[in-house]
């Protein structure tokens, strides 16, 4: 061990490392080399008294030098000072870091944060067990026969098992009754340290438990808060069911603030997410397709996708009502809606369908009532957002203007507005 420690100290002394304050957490090899101090400066820095104590003192075999002393073997513990390096060395190991990430992913929570503490507890119990035996030995094992009748004929394994068991008991109330002053002081020390270590372990367990499905726990908390709210407001049972259904549709068991998360991202990421969410819906609408091949087709599509916002409806909710002013278009991501004209159901629309395109092109009264028949998720594109986008694309602005003129012409030639809208929608499809 002395030889290994000497080699380790020599390598450390001959390998300058840059100060951690001069580098970010991510750096290149070139940056690392630039910030490394000269060997002369590095050796001078390592000449600090505390560093010398940590690096040099553990190398000296005190347990051999003072072997004639009764407590000489205890001096071997000085060598354990070098264990402080384990944490830093393990954090630099790429293989260990990758293993921890994969292990945490497989377990579903930060189990790798608990394992080091658990290992430390086992080592601590081991030293406690060894201390029980050692201090019992140097004091003549006073009272041991009374506690353990088979002590005199026990072998090494039996004695270790006995002392380790007692050490485990010391994590709680003292399981080993010391008889001498030395044993009492040592046991008092281990009981206190055991309590501290046990508290750290419980804290790590609690922290790991809190990391399991945090969004699910927030959702449960939100639903409990919602339950208190509807009771406080004394809402009728039907409204309560609709409110709970709305939150279940919107969050689906996972509560998070999507808008807050998106605001933290850059514009490129937000756009990419929006396009992935709405591409299949927008591509179904003929007049929203732009294929000019001028390098701006994807830009137009991305602008449309970013302007679409999710809306959530539960069964029997009204999306639009006939006769209301409407300026928005809707795309059905999931769910189903019934379309009523003059109180008569004319069609049921499902995933991927859309409605309200006439209101998007021209500000007119709603020609139909749309009501959700099941929990539904819709994307809404508003009149103002849409016309703000096409104002930057002359070809699309011209196309929409032509559609508006055709719509006005049909209104003049048709007997009813509903007939004109139905004819225009049929041609667009």
C-alpha cells in the first residue's frame, strides 16, 4: 500500500491540473492544456501544509513503526484519508457515468445516488464491528461471555458475524452493552455517527422517491386541489364531472406547464415541436399548402404550425354555435365532434378533420353548431394570426383574396349562406 500511495502521489505531483474556476463544465482538450499551470507553479501550489498532510502522511506506515504499542494497529486508519479521492475519481470515469445513467433510466429514479451511501453504510458497519472486537480484545473481552455464551469456542467468522450484527443494532438503539470506559466511549461515538449516516441515507431515499414520476405526483396534487375547489364552490355533480374530465383530457395523468416549458426553449426548438404536433393536420387543408419551391415553403408551414394552439373540450362542450361571429379554424387532433345545422345533425367529424375554414378566410357568422361528443383535443388557428402570416407571403395573400371573392360571388348566387358555404367547402376538398 505504501508503494501504491507513493506512485499515486508522484503521478499527481508530475501532472498539473488547471484550477476548476478557470474552466466551464464543458471544455475542449486545447482549452484544458492552455489553462494547465507550469510544473514549477503546480509543485509550489501542492506545497500547502494541508495537502502535504493528506498526500504524504497516509504514505507513512505508522502501524508498523509503532507496532509495539497496544493501539498501534489503529494507526492503519490514517491511510484511509486517501479515500477522499474516490468521489472525484469516480466522477471523471466516463464508463461509470454512463453506467449510472443507464441504471437510473432502468430503475426509473436516481438509484445511483443511494448506492454510494449504502456502500458507505456497509463500510461503516464493518469498521464498527471491527472496533467492537478490537477494543474488546485489548480490554480482555470483559463481559462478552455473559452476552454470548458461545464466545470462547467461536471462530473468526462467528465472531465477525456477531460483532457485525451488533454494529447493525447500533444504527438504532445500542445493541452492544459495553463494559469498560474505552468501549463505552467508542460505542457512543459509533451510535452518534450511525444516527448521522442513517439520517443521510433516509434523506437520499426520500430524495430518490421524490424523483419518481414527479409530473404524476403534481397531477395527483392538482386533482386533489381541484376536488377541494369544486366542493368549496358547491358545484352541481354534472359540472364537477365535466371539470375533472377536462383536466384528465388536458394533462392525461401528467401535470406540467407546457407554455412555461416552451418559453424556456429557443425559437428553433419551439417551431420544431409545433411542426411535429400539427403537420399531419395542416397538410390535409388544400388552400394551406404552399408549393412555390422558392425556399419559403417550409417557413410558411412553420409559421402556421407555431400559430396553432391546443384547445381541450369534454363531452357536450360547444366549440362553435350557429349564428355567432367566428374568426377561427379548428383541427381535430383526437376525439369527435357533431356538426349541427338548424338543429339537425349533418355530420360527425373525427381525428384529422377540420372545420371553420370559411371563418378563417372571411369574417362571417357561424353557419353551424359544433359540439364535442367525447373528450377532444383541437388545434385552433385564429383569423388575426393567419392573416398576419399570409401578409408576408404575397402568393398566399392573393390565393386567399381569390377564395374570398369566390365566396362572396357564391353568396350572391346561392339561396342561402349555408348552401354557398357547403359548395365552397366541397370544391376546396
